[in-house]
């Protein structure tokens, strides 16, 4: 057995490098953070072979003086903190003083810099060991750091690198994150001699569009919320823009990209009611708070943080995004684009938050002639004579307009002041029923509908036993279900909101949920999933013929329902086609 001994400095640095420099992308992240901390307004990045052969970062920042260059490559040497108090309120991206020293221990590193006002530039190099002497260099301003042959002296580490394309993809993602965090800074990324990414200095919304795409911007709502010291801004995509993975989720805390469990959970909960559990939301969000309110010294990669008041941050994020998505704040509703969202030329989503009623108030004479005629015609058919005059004053206040008819028993066609509205009647009614069930459930007042003839359902004996043990809990959500045999239950009442549902299918789905999760979990942690299942049963089914008054009743309920723009699974419930769109299709005016 070996005796305890002090490790050589080079081995200590190589061990530390394993935490800080996992691959070219992690080295790139550290270098770009240093450039941003130096106040750079332009950062040019050059890669070869995915960054494994060469990684160069050039900036126009404050630079490093000649006498400080050796310290730049020393371990635990930094200009960003000097005492414990500084560590407790870190405002810079870097602060550990490990990155360059770690890179110098596993690569060939060169640092050339010219401080502002300095007469000349200077350079220092290191090759897997102690740095060499400082010597003059040619550089106009700022700093250029070059990392060549990463892991050349640690072949075991080098073997773990992936293909050139994979390593480049990780580096490009780092640049996208950094570009989002600092929209005022210009970035360029070149790989093997060809420029791949170029971001000029931009406003935040322009930078979001440049990084995430205009499709994202068109499908997103603006977020700008403040509560005390907490400030959240950015964009959150509506559910129709959901993704199969988490690749379009960007969260920054005080300008630092993070993957934090508290933040992720809060945002997931905000989307919970409007997004299918197999899909993932997309967003670019920027949270600001006092530096002392967040601990960034949790992990060497600095992507994990710890909030001093994690519960307060969670609630703030949850309510801010929930308000933006539901359209309850006027500024969020106004941010919704009233044009189709397109991908590859195909319409995939429409604005899902109904426009505020105030936008429709005013003179009915301001409506297009066709809309006025349709409203007048509808009123004469469906209203009593004395109600027609009142209708002329209020009809234009309905954002979703009035029904014209039904298409294939699936869609409701309606006309509003803007043009044509298409509604998926099942999806829309499902959201209406779901929100009503939630309110009733939260108020602990779920009205029941007694069945004229009880329905008997054959079930597994274990399920029947579970029903018997939780009769009171089920009664609390509107069900009166009693075992009448070892393998049979009788359904005597269902929630009144589901009175038109098939009680047999409804009970079987309920029993399946109970079998999988148990009654207690269903009513607590899986409450929304349960109510979503029930709402699907209570919603009007496809191929059911609706009368004009029934269609209009659905439209009015949608206007009065929160989040009516999408069903419980995140699919859109209605689309708006403007008269301008229709004129364009039919080439009117040409």
C-alpha cells in the first residue's frame, strides 16, 4: 500500500481539469464567460475539428496587463472575488480562477492580450505544464485565447471525446446560450474555416428570434413580471409549439444559463394544465434577482444554483408563466400574434388566447359589412323581437363571433369581426368542462347527477375492494359507486358536469386510474390528470349534431373560460382566418 503523499501540481491541475474541462464545449464556455466578464462587445470564436484540434476566442474586452499574464494561468488566481463576502454575492460569470489553469494542464494554451491604453500587446504560453515567459505579441486590443490539441497529454481522456460533428454541436449550443444571455454582444462562430453562426448586436426579442427561430417568436407570448426583487422577462411558447425534447428550453439567472430543479419544476407546473405529459414546453426566460439571493458556487460547471428562498422563486415563476399563458394579463394577451404560425410553409398553430373583449368594443358600424349582416340575420332568427335592439349593442363584444354551421360533425364555423373562426368542438368543450370540474373540486362542491337506472360494471376483485374502502373520497368528486358483488360495482351517481357521458366507459376509466395510482394519489398529486380524464368523457363528442344556439353557447363558454385556446393536452381549440387571408387565397383585388 502506498504512503500518503502530496500530489504534484501538474497532477492536481489535471484532476481539477476533469471537473472544469470535460470536452471542447466546456472549455469554450469558460473562455466566453471570461470575455463577457471583461466587458467585451464582440466575441469571435474559431474551431477546428469540433474544437478538439483548435479552439480560439478573441474579444475586444478590457484585456490583461503584461505583469498579470502569468497569474492568468495560475490556479485559484482571479480578479473577480477576494473575500468570502464577494463569494456570497457573485455578480460575474466566472470567479473560481480554475479554468485557464485547468486547460493549460491538458492542452497547449496561448493567451495574448492588450489592456486598454497599453502601448503593446503581450503573450504567454503553456503546454501541459508551467507557463513560459511573457513576450511581446501583435494584437490591436482585447484578448485572444487559443487552446490547441485538447487532452494531448491525457490520451485516456481524449478517447472519450465524440465525433467531430458531435463536439461541434455542443460548442454551437454553448454559443447560442451565451448569445441569448448577452444580446448586446456580437458573436461569430467559425468551424474549419467557415462561419456557421453570426449574431450582430441586437435587442432581446431579436436575439431570441435569431437563436430560437421566428416560428418560436410567432408562437410565443412576451413575459415581463416583477415582484419585489424578482424580475422575469423573455418569451414562453404557447402549447401548440411544444417539443418532443427539452432542446428549446433556456433559462438564465442573472445572465447565467442554468439547469435548476426548482426553476424547471415551476415552469413545468405552469404548463401542466395545457400541455400533454409527453411533450415539453419551449421558452427563453431571464430571471434577475440580487446576487446574494442565489448561490452559484454549487458545481464547478456553474450550471447549478441554489436559491436562498427557493419556495418564493418557485411561486413567482409559476404564477408569472401561468398568467402569461392564460392571457389574464392584458400585456400578455396583446403580445399574442394574430397570424398563423408556420413551419416549413405549413400552418401549425394559431393564437390560442382569445382577444380581450375590450378590443371588440366600439361601434358596430366599424365591423365589415358581411359581419354586420350575419349578426343581424342571426339575431332575427334566434332572439325575441324585444331582444334584437339590445343585441345590436352587445353582439360585437364577442371575440369568437357567432356560429354559421357545423363541418363534418367535428368543427364549428363562426364569423367574427376579423373573419372566419374554426373551432374543434370536442377539444374546446373539453377545456370548458375541465375548468368547471377544477373549480368545483377546489371548492369541494362537486354537484352530482343521480342516474335514473344504476349502471353495473364488472371489474377486477381488487378494484372492487378499493372502491369499497374509498367510498367517501369518491363521493367527494361526485361519484356514488358501491360494490354489489366481489367483481361488480353499481354506479348510482356521477358528477353533474358529466351527466351526458357514457357512465359505463366513464367508470371503467376511473377504475383503471384507481388501479394504477390509488384513490389517494388520484385526488392529490394526480388530481389534474384525473380531472382531465373525466373532462374528456364529459365533452361533446365528434359527429354529434349541434344546433346553432348550442354552437353559440359553446362559443360564449369558451370566451368565459380561462385557457380556452387549448385543450387539456395542449392542442389548439380554435383558429382565426382573417378576411385578408381569405382574400389572398381567392386572389381578390388582383
